[in-house]
C-alpha cells in the first residue's frame, strides 16, 4: 500500500501547540502519522458537505482532507471535540 505524504496546515500546527499536555500532543502526533499509512482508518467520519474527514484521539479531534490524486493527507484543524467543528 502507498504511504501518503502528511502535511499540516500552519493553523493546525499552532492549534497542536495549544493542546493541553505534552502526552496529549504526542498521542495526536502519533495518530496523524498513522493517517499517512491509512488515511481512512476504521472509526473515521466523513464530514458532510465539505469532503473532510475526522478521527478521534481521546477528547481531541483531527480534521483532515485526503487528496488521493496527489497522495497527500492535509491536516486542517486539531482541537477539543466541542470546538473543532466550529468555524475558525
């Protein structure tokens, strides 16, 4: 299977820096790295109307776009489950 290139939006990287603890940040980074191997893992949810996907990692969510033609996973947002779906 092809490994996707993982890219993180500058705003998502900033959001990652603001995540609670160092352990939470590490678990989010590991989860994002696994998306490069399987961009549509079991448990991912396709968000309606936007062509984006979301995966859970504890109380946090990672919202991302899969670009199959370019073999890229682009992380759009990272945040607490109650805030991540709202417009920035």
